C-alpha cells in the first residue's frame, strides 16, 4: 500500500513586488522576489504566486520554467502559445544558459569545479530530494568561486547548472559539504539561520528569441 504524501506547507505572505525587466508581445523577463511561489499551490492559502500576479495584467502569461520559493532573480514568461511551445522546447533541449549567484557555508577549496550527482525523490523526507546513484536523474552543475568571505565564514560562488533538476543547486551544495546559507531543507540549523533568506539568485539567462531566433542575453543584478 502506497502512503499518501500530504503537503501542509503554507508560504509566508510576500510583500515584495515583481519587477518587469523587459516586455515584448511574445514574452516577459521579470525579477522574482525571494519568498514568492512561481506557481500557485494546491492549498488555497498558497494562491499568491508569480503566475497569479502576472495574469492580472497579462491574461495569457504562462510559465516555461520555475524558481524555488526562496530563490530570487530572472524568470522568462511566455505571453502566447507559440512562444510557450518554443521557449519550453529550448529548456527541454538544454539550449538555455543559466547562471546563479549563491553564498555557501564555509570556504570552498577549489576555485572552480563540476558536481555530477544524480537526484531522486525522497518519499520519506518529502518535500526533500536526495542524491541517488541507482535511481536518480542525471544532474550536473559547474561552479566558480568569486570570493571567500570571513564573517560569517562563507563563499560567494557562481553556479552554471547544465541540467534543471528540482532543488539541484541546493542539493549539490550540501553534497560538497557547503550548504547554501538560509536554506531550510538542505543543511544544518546553523546554516539555515545564517541568513534571513535563501542566498540563491538567478543572475543571467541566455535563450533564443521565440520568433526571430536571435540570441538574447538577459541579466538581473544580485541583491546580496
């Protein structure tokens, strides 16, 4: 008999607004605030989200990718069905280039590197996921150290995920022994309380225009 997984999580109210970085007839580029869901949850108390807010002014808006609740930064929103199909296809083909800025606990020794560890669901610790060699899906993250900080002892890092697994950067950070500061799922009580938000920001996004095919390079400055 399979156990039923119940998600009783209710997101705290997010008072920050969505900044629209770029608007066209086919898509939007926005800056998602930390603490806002990308998509409304099944629980009616989790109605507020990027999608819920945007459709008030852009009724045809649809998401082609998501950011975790605590992650801030650049998101790409389709404004019609052809654009959605094209852009979603680019994500599936992994032709969209993404970079994130993060602050990890402790000092990462290597100046750059690659993390290749498969990720799978963990039904015993929902909503957490886990590293699983046997059943996990391939996940690869490149990183580059930007700065080693002293107070608290931490590392500012640029991540380039080559795959887009749920919680990938958070799990990979924990796997190398340096959880992301402010992360509530992967790390310790100390690293969770070391920041008042998840220290993860979607910095850059490169993709092809869904109509012209021209390569677009978009950037959203990191707030921390």
